[in-house]
């Protein structure tokens, strides 16, 4: 029953451009992609602001994601509460790194906190000229301070809702009471949803398969990547469910023991798997953990490396394999580990039970309601 307002732009088209595919394929460095994202926003920046203003007309509060970069400024103009809702940690902490280093000895309290500062400044400073244009020319507000938006949010202790599980990432001791880790916000399948007949038949025809899907991530050669996955499943002697996704994974020759799907609800599909292999997106990571089956990530860029590292440290799956180092042999070995290691299987089941017992939506509503009433 909620009204939808299109703010402009097409994120899928932006992600699937050749420039985006090249940057994602190169791996860990997110800064070129942030610059690319800025250019994408600048193409329709005034339209984006106008549509955002229209969407916020008459509102008493604004809840916004990291890419809703107009929201904080509109809330300030309208003098209404604003709540950032984030799916990955962005508040500075010395407890863990925002980008896992290659070696454990490089994880120091200083470097952890410095990494968050760099990430905040990189995102904030790159977008600050655009934000200040909106503020001074369109909204009649003063420009942002030199340190930028995220530093302002930290310094003012504005409430932040983190939509992931405290079981997966406990709240760091150096975060203040303004940062709330509520638990995941799952949107389960509609009650009348039915699986495609071929997928249901495939699941019933043998042992639980291994799910492999990379969501919105595109590789430079999707057909070759699909063939690597198929070879790995064959080496691991496992049936598979392969998600084509935005990346368009289309194998040249699909064997009978692998089912190709365009989509399926995670809450229905994942518990029926022997293991879940994914790109490390925040939402897919949460769905995999919730399912109670072993899971691990093949991260492409940005926060995917963080979530891939968390899964390994939770011991719900083997170590991650960066996508630019993916081979049939190392993927097959990881699949064998995930599906045969009894410690991993027990740990995944236990963590899944704890996550399913949480009610992130109810907790987020409680925090929001209490803060609005203050």
C-alpha cells in the first residue's frame, strides 16, 4: 500500500556498462567505481532532487539508504527527523576493518579506524560538490562542513539503523547509543508463490544441490565463468542450482545435474541446498546465514569482501575466493569443504537458528518510533 516514486536513472544499466564491468572485474579497489557512480548521478542530478522533493512532500520523517544522497539535505530543509538505514557498517570503529586486509597481522585498532575514515571521506568528498550545489542553489542551506556528511552524522550522533544481524556483526564497544544493529529486514516470498515445475522436480530428484549465484555482479566473460562453476560442481561431485542473475551466467552446455534459474525466493530455496555460494552482497549473505546451511562468498568488490570475511570468521563456510582468483579447482575444493566439514555444518545450523530467532523489522520499528517521539 505504499506509494512508489521513481527518482530517475537506471542502476542496472549503469552496473552493466562495459566500464562498470571492467572496474568490478579488477577486484578490491572501489574508488574508480565511486567516481563512475558520481558521473552517473550527475547526469540527472536536478531531476533526482526534484523527484526526491516530490516524494518527501508532507512527510513527518525520512528513512533513507546510502544512495539516497538527497535525503539528509531535504530532511534538514523540512526540519523533520532523518534516519540513515545501512546494510553494511559505516560508523567508525577500531573493532574490525571495513576492508579486510590480506593478513591478520595487519588488523590493528588504528588501521581499522583509519580505514573507516578513508571510506567515509572518499564517498563523502567525491559527492560533496554535488550535495553543496543542491544545498546552496536549490535548498537555501549552508554548505556542508569540510569533513563531509558522514563525519557530520558521527559528530552529531544522529540515529543510524543497521539492517543486519548482531549475531553476524556484534555492535562494537566504541559505537555510541545512536547506532542500532536491529537484525536483518527479510522480505519473504508471497504466500501464494509457487516454484517453477522444473525447479521443484529437480530438487525432488536427488540429493540437495549447491546453489551458485552472483546476483547483480557481471564478469567479463559470463559464459566462461558459468563453465568454471559447472566444472567445479562436477569435480566436487555435487548437483547444482545456477542463478543466471544480472550477470547473465549462461553456460554453453548445461548438464542434467544442474538447474539454471533466473530467480527464486531465497527463504524458500536456500534451506533446501547443501551449500550456498554467492557474491557476498549484504542481502544474500543474510539469507544464506538465515538458511542454516553452509555458505561462502566469491566477492567482486566493495562491501562484498567484508561480508565474505565475516562468513569465514563465523565458521559457517570455508575461506572466500576473490572472483579474480576463481578457478574450477579452488571452487571445487571449497564446495567439498562446505558440504562435508561437520564443524562448518553444525556451526551454520546454530548461527541460522539464532538469526531466525531475531526480528529485525520489529526492532527497527521500535527504535524509529522511540526516536520520533523524543
